[in-house]
């Protein structure tokens, strides 16, 4: 009985478990597929959720890696649902972010080739709120732009990194001449004219003896140039100076914005600062994403740590450039899930961002397909993963950085719409203002007179003067069928079975009820579609309610009670009856008559006949041709014919048998039978 109660406890725990709304990703690169569009979405799983992360902003990713199905720049909402995925022409990509240029917001990201390990050979795209490319930025003299950094400064200039191979003289360091290195440089240009405003080269200002060498005897030829600095990030402060981080040095560099001279170093063995935190503020390695905060009074950065410690963290440092002191304000350790953390296996990438509400967002680059949002004091509030934990450290999948920004998207396209059975699937890639979808039907297929009501080309765009959903001419032919709230990237709208319109369309409405866009008009074959045919949803959503919990609990207890009653009564009665029946048969066999020659009569048959030892029952009639075997099976006996005569062998008489020899028996066998 106690085993039944243990089973009940386990089943109740399963029923009442707090199962996440979205399933945890499994496999190398989990994706989401949709009915209404061929776009592939990024499957995001929230390991930890907290209301303090719900600020209405969007998370920006640039997924990549071997086997990655969708490498386009990606925006997801605070529930992990896809908002926008760029076109396939933008792959691979890196460093998606939102920047303000001349008072307007732009999506900026890098795309190009990554054939050169660790570098990028491409351009930077700037898209407006309608996802139209407005600017494409290249390096000076047509040089390619590197993937590591792009910013629009407070002066409305573009700041980015460039790599090229140069010949340098290493005689002051190791006596070698005519060596080749990958030179890291950053460039600031005017976006409108491409005019170079400032340029800085690491080979001209960094001593080669103060960088980390990956090998003692490198072959610094042109084809195998030494990546001696590997610039990661650049930030410009209000003074016009630059803060630089690089992989091959374990310190940050502050550069004069006029001369290019190094003003100070922070961290490592060459630090100009006194660490007031006992070394915790300056013992970082391979730093990433260094940014000034609080008007230059603090710095945030991602610490890839050292290969020995195998741990990474985000750092929030307070600096005093007058007293030249640094102190650790907060650190943000990588979040642990299933005893697995995005450790510094690859020693590369990652980011730290201070959000508008004071929270801190940390992403892990190649170390893990995840990001964590902390309180400013360092408490992990939310943790999201877009790949399985088994992929951590492999870089597949991964995102160079992750950022969280406010963004309003008004696509110049029309919403995507498909009909599957009695379900309408609708989505609109990049639209952020939709709150409801309205399904409409018509007897005739008429185009909407406002096909560009959602476009910047419409004079009413942005001022709230959209037409009422049912005021224009074509709306006289359309009737509202259903209104549903937007649910994720793709919304599935059930079509009522009594809908008798041969044409359907869907309209997108904002929170004020104004039209944002209208789908194409599709034919609805209401008589040729099985209304009961199931439609596959775009994703599986599992929700638990109190009613479902109690129903599952009652069903579980009922099943256990039935099992117990069956074992207690039915099984016992059946087994006891079978035992009594077998015992009675056995006793009747033992008490039956025997012949004078012994307990058994033998029957010998020919080679083609069945042979065996049989017991002749007292209940046999003289005319019966049925024999009862030792196994209680009645069967025909072809080897003899029963006689109506009775034979007496003493005082006990029983029906006798007149044996008829088989024609195929031998003489000895026939003699024995007689």
C-alpha cells in the first residue's frame, strides 16, 4: 500500500509542477517556425523571471555559429517572442544596437565575412524605423569595417574599428626586422561625407613588450601576421578622449583625443591606479565592452578572466582620475543553471550594459548562449538562454553582444497572412505597436484604399489620423468576424465554423484602435475544408490552472484506488478459484481406477501416428472415440477403436477397449497391442 501512496505523491508533484510557458531549448540551435511567414525565429527560454525586468524594452541579438539556421539580426520582446528578424542578405551579423543620429533612432549592425579568424571584413548598416537602409558605412578609402565596435558619438559621428596587415620594426624588443602584424585601429568619421576626423593605430603607441604573446617564436610573415593587440571596444567621453579595451592586454587604455597619446592605463601590471578594493578592481583579463558611466566617474566592462580561473564577470568600477584610484562598486558573476555557467572557455566577447531603470544586463558571447539581468547591487533577476546549456563554450550558438533598448518599428511592408483549415495565422515582422488583430470577411475581393496607411509616405503617419477601421469605401464590403489580442510574433485566430465569407483579411490595430496595416485578401474555401481538422500551433504553450490541478489530482487518486481494490479482491478471488480447480483435477486423477498391470496403459502407435502415455477415464462411454490425455486435453485417438463390450479383470470392472492394430505397425507391436 505504501508504494501506491509514493506513486500518488510523485504524480501530484508532476501535475502541480511550475512548468515554464515556453519549453527549454534542446539541440544545437533551437528555432521557431511559423505558418504565416518563412522567417525563422529564435527560441528563447527564461530560466529565471522577475517583474523588475519588465520595462517594455527589447533585447537585441546577432546569432551565429556552425549549424545556425537563422543568422540575421534579431529583436525579441521581454517574453522572448520574436519581434524582428533581418533579411538573409544580412548574414552573418554582429553588434546589433540602437543609436540616435540627429534626433532619430536607427538600428545599427555589422555584416560581412568572418573568414579571417577573429576579425570582420564588412560594412555597417543603419536602418530607420521602417527597416529601410538609410546609411551604409565603410572604412577610409573603401577599407572594410571590423565587427568589434560601432558607435554613434555625442557629436553625431561614427566610431568603429578597422584591421589591416602592416610591416613593423621590432628591433627595440627582440632584434627582429620586417615583421608583419595585424594592426588594430579605430576611426571616427563624418557619417554624411565619410571624412576621417580621427584615427589611432595600436602599432604606433603600444609597446610590443607589454602585450600577451600567444607563442614564443611566432612566424610573423604576411600570411601569418601576428594579431598583437586585437582591439575589442572604443568609447568616447564628453572630453573628446577615448577608452580602449583589447584582448592581448590585461588593462584599459585612455587615449588623448587630439594627440593619440596614452594618458593612463587601468589594470594589470602596468596600471596607473591604486586599487582600493585589494586588487578586485584591477585584476581583470582580456577585457571587453569598456564604457564610461556617470559622466566619466565610473566604468563598466566585461571581464573574460584568465584561462586558469575559468570564470567571467561584469564589473562596475568607480574611478577618480584626480587621485588616480579605482574601487569595485559591484561585480556580476555568471549565472549558474544546472550547475553550468558560461565560463571563460573561449576567452572572447561578452558585454555589460547599465539599463535606464538601473539594472545591469550581462551577455556572455562565445562563452554561453545566454544573458542575465541583474539588479545594480548584483542580484540576478532574470536569466534567458537561446541555446541549450550543452552548447555553452562552443560558440554555436552565440551572440557577440546582447543589448536591451527601447524601439518603435513601423515596417513598410504589409502583414503576413495565411489560412490553415479554420485558423487564420497572421504576423508582421518588425511591428512593435500592434495590440489587436481584426479578422474580416467579404463576399467580394476588394483592395484597401489605404495600402500605405502604416508607411512614412502617408501624410497622416504618426499623428493619429488613421482612418477608422470601417469608414473607407472597401470597408462597406467587409464585416468584422473576430477581434483578438496580439499573442507573440504570430497570432492564431480561430475562424468560426459558421463563417460564410469567401474572402478574408486581417487588420492590425494599435492600443488606440487605429489601423496600422492590412493584410492581403485571401480566399476562404469554407466548403472544402474540414472544420475539425487540427491546426498545428506555431509553438507549444503549457499553462496550469487550479481546475486542471484538482482534476489531475482526483484522476490520480481514483486510478490508485482502482488498482488497490483490484489487487485486494479480484486478484485474490480469481487466483483462489484457479487453485481450487487445479487441485480438484489433480485429486480426481489420483483417485481414478488403474488397470491390473499397473497405473498406466501404454499405447504404441506407428511412426506416422502420435505416440504418448494416456490415462483412460472411468467416465468414458463405450462408443466414445475421445481420449483424455495426461494434460487434460480431449483429442481423437486414431490408433484404436472403442468396443461396446466390457472386460472384467477381477472384482473391479471398467469399460474395456478392443484395440485395432495399425496397418503400419510391426508384428511385435501388433502382438503387444493384442
